C-alpha cells in the first residue's frame, strides 16, 4: 500500500469532527422515526396496493441520488484527509448507488417487460440481495482498515490515482454482478416465485442480511460511540438499511395476494346541506380483481390468437381469388388455409370446452376403456409429426380404466401435442402406461425445453404461459393444460409434472384402474 505517515498537525473535517450532544440527539430522533414508520407499516406488508408504474422509478431515483451525493461528499472529505478507510466508505456508497441503478433498470415492467439487459424474473431480486449484503460488509471493511491504518494518509497524487482506481473497480464489480444475474438467470436459485418471495429468500438470504447488518451496526456503534459527525449519521444509515431489509424479509411466500378498497362518502344534514360527517367503507375486492385479470387475459388471447389465423386465411384466399398462381403454389396456399382453419377451430373448441366446464354443462359418458388400446390409437396418429417418433411402452397388454373416451382422447392429444411442440430440438417422445396399487399411471415424456421451477405453481391455470423467448414463438392460448386438469379431475384423477430445465418434462396422468373380470 502506497502511503505517507500523518503529519503532526491534526486535520479536521466531517470524518474526524466531533459530534456534540444536540447532533447525536437529533440523529437519535431521526432513527426513532425510521423505526416507528417501519413498525407501523408491518401490518400492511401483505396488502396488495394499487399498481403504480412510476412508484419504483420515483423511489429508487431518489435513493440513487442520495447515495451518489453521499459518495461525492465523502470523496471530497477523502481529498482532505486522504485516509484509506475513507476511500472504502466512498466505494460502499458508489456500490450501493450503482447497484440500485441496475436494480431499477432490470426490474420487470419498468423499462421493459422483463427488465433491461435480458434480465429474468430472478435478476432484480438477486441484485437487491447482493447490493444490501455488500453495504454492511463494506462498512465492516471500513472499520477494519480504520483500526489498522488510522495514522496513514496518502499523498495528494496517490490519493487521486487511488480514487480513480476505486471508481473503475466498483463499476467493473457492478458490471460483473449484473452479467452473472442476467446471463445465468436460469441457473440462479429461485428466490421469487409467482410474485412472492420463496423461503430460500426469507430464511436463507433475508434474515441473514438483517443479522449481518444488525451485527455491523452494534459493532460500529460500540467502537465509535457515534463520537464524530460521520459515525453518528452512518449509524442512522445502517439502521435504516436494516429496517428496510427486515420488512422485506417478513413477506411470506404463502397465501394469495389480496386487494382491498377504501372509499369515503360525505354525510349531509337534511336541511341546509350541512356536513354531518363521513361514511368510511372498506371491502375486499380480491375476487373482482381476479375476474378482471382473467377478462384482460381473455381479450389479449382472443385479439392475438384468433386474429393471426384469420389474417392468414383471408390473405391467402384473396391471393387465390385475384391472382393467377401456379398449381404448386395453389396447393401450398390451400394447405396453409386448411391448417389455419383447424387452428382456429381448435381455439374456438377450447373456449367452448372451458365454458361448458365452468357452467357444469359438460356431459361425461363414462364406460370401461382399455387404456393401452386408447393410447396406441392416439400415438399412431402422432407418429412422425414434426419429425418426432412416439413410442408406447406398456406394463401389460390390457389395462382398463373408467372414463369418457372422447374427453380422455382430448387430454392425451393435448399432452402429446405439447410434448412435441416444446421439444423442438428432439426427435422422440415416450408414452408409458403403468399400474400401481389400483391406479393407472399414463406418462408422456419429452426431451425438450423443460419448465422453470417458478412456473410450476401456475402451469395449470387458465391463460398462463411460461414467459420465455424460446416458448413465446411457439404460440398457444394457455388453456390446454387447464382443460386437461379439469377433465382429469372430473374422472377423479390428477395430473402432475416432473421436469428439469433444458432436459425435458414428464406429465403423469393418474386414473383409477377397474377390474373387468
């Protein structure tokens, strides 16, 4: 370490200036207010407020400005006393401000649907974790260097050079952490699932972050006694940072998001219109929000999925009606029209099936069915589709179930179709028919994209599609698996999935075996 010993003359600045009782008392009041606000906000931590797109940018732009201004102020003090420990403090605030900037840029639906820099759903949360773990660790490093090099002061030239190196180092560190959390987003442990923090975040990351910050605060206060202006307000900053982390760590991953509405109406007197008071109403509107969300999804799906095949059909019919085309092109256009017509028909059938299932008007005609024979017939129809070979494996030549033949065919056609669509790089799918303690297990296995762990909870909900660029181009309404689940549950069975990202999925339909003897 390049250094020069301190001169006998004492240098006074914000870092070394002693704090007086009134300054410490004022800092204590600010800290108490921060604690009080945090405690008052705890009961509302699970309530879903009205979504405001500008909220995150507004809050974090303020935070970023304060952190960068603080870094600049501390750097100006570093230029005066040129102590190595102060440079660490500058780096701490630069890191915090820079990471906050990247956090808001990668936050979903602020500047881009999934965040900038090809971010994923886990990116911004992991950046938050790294940022808020790095700050208390930097303060701990600051204390360590302060104790070992308290009497060391750099020359003006060395201090200027080290300040530049520190800035470059912090920027490179932020770039490196951003690269890891964006380009390896699918390999990172899941800390956010369906908008809720997972137990891994709460107990594995959130609580340790709070503990580390609390320990740093205790040690720092014990060592400094808030004796200087800088140490006094740094204690307040560490406290505020800890309380924010503690509040976030209280967010539980279980339970649904609920929506509440509060409204106030004036009460006027019978004569003169005198204001007598106000009527305050408070109600739960979670179900209405759920219905609105389904309606919006429905409109979005309809506008895209129906318009696309219709546009193709109309376009090719206009070409055939107005232009002279070769026989080869005519056959190709007619084949495309037929394909898009089937797609449109299947889409409409999905909506009709869903409506019948919802209203309870879907009729099921149960009979004894040979599951092996049923699957063999279905597999033969998919043989060779999109260059995929479908192979049937059976534990016995005849396995009987009780069910509606048409509806079960619909289920297995849907699952096999998905297995082929979502394994574009593979050439094979396997179908197994097995028995297990009075149950029939029908497994459809593909060797394709797999399903992210954070998508499994919503996989069988209506209109849900995994938000991934590899899947977005495949198309679909997000209704197929929902219909599959409802049909199988009407047969007193269940459907589950076992998957590994990048290696494929196995959908397992479990039905009751019947004895025909």
